[in-house]
């Protein structure tokens, strides 16, 4: 597991590309995937120390993939990207929830800050 390698999942190709570019410019390695099946494969490979999952993935799939990630990478972090301006329920198991921002700046901020990011912390 590499703490500087991020697995980013979103079925929205534009959002995924923007997030990847921002995270890469912040010095992180990024593996971007469009489907839960691809995410499952990458999680099972065990290379990523951070899992970023967006609201466009169903809550059930997000929770299932998070459980798998926790088994493969118990020391890893899971960041949920929520829809801006909406109060949706954050799936269980997330470490941090941040609203989606243009390019993923809030995700990068959550990863780079040593303390609690300015976002909602959820119970595992």
C-alpha cells in the first residue's frame, strides 16, 4: 500500500479527470476508474492508500467497496465527495466527506492537512 497513491472512483469522466489532474498536481499518484468493478480490481491489488468515492456511485456500492478497501488496506483513508449544495446521507465507513469542487481542490486539501479537514467527519 502506498499512502501517496489515490484510487478515485466516479462514473462521470469529466469530474474524474478534473480530480485526477488536481491530485497529480499536488504530488499524488492517481488511479482513476469509472466503474465499481474497476475499483474492486484496484482495491484487491492493494496499491492505494486512499480511496476517493463520489456521490454518483450508489450508497450500497460505496459501502460495499469501502468495506473491501478496509480489509485490503486497514490503515487507508476513505474520502466521500458529496454533491455540492445537497444534504445527502454519507455512506457508512467514510473517514471524511467533502463537497465536490471544481477540480477536486477540497479532496487535495483533506489529504494534505495534518489535522481534521474542514469537512464533516463521519463515524466508521
